[in-house]
């Protein structure tokens, strides 16, 4: 089972066309930039006000539908098969939160 660390997010790609005319730079031709968040790491470590390290809370949550940069994501399906149906295995991506462009409101 995969448990994302820091600011990593596990996303199941959704292969369906986007409604509207959103064009994401460098990935406009990539298939599968839309996905559902499966798991979220605890957040990125950043320097706090007093110089100590604190975690920045993630901006996405499990179940969110997001647009993400799949070009550089690591395909994680082969390690996530224990508790995921087999047809998901090629649709699972592990990305940093910075690679998520936006949330999609349903």
C-alpha cells in the first residue's frame, strides 16, 4: 500500500474529456490530466515564523477532482494493487501538490 509523504498526492486518472476550453501549458495534448485524489500526504515542511519547521496543510483532500501535470508523474499502479481494483493499475499517478493546477467543482 502506498502512503504519500510530505506534499505528494496519489491520483487516479479519469479518462474523460474536460468540459469547457481549459488549456494547460505543456500538457494540453496529454491524455488524462483530470483525476480523483485517492490519498494525500501530511504536507510540505516549511520554515515557520519563529525559524522552526512546520507542516503546510495540503490544499487538496481525498475525493477532490483535480487537473494535474501527468507528464512527470510516477506511475504508481503496480505498487497500489493490494486494495485497488485491477482496472485502476495504469491510471494511478503520484505527483507533488505543485503539479496540481486546480480543483474542478462538480
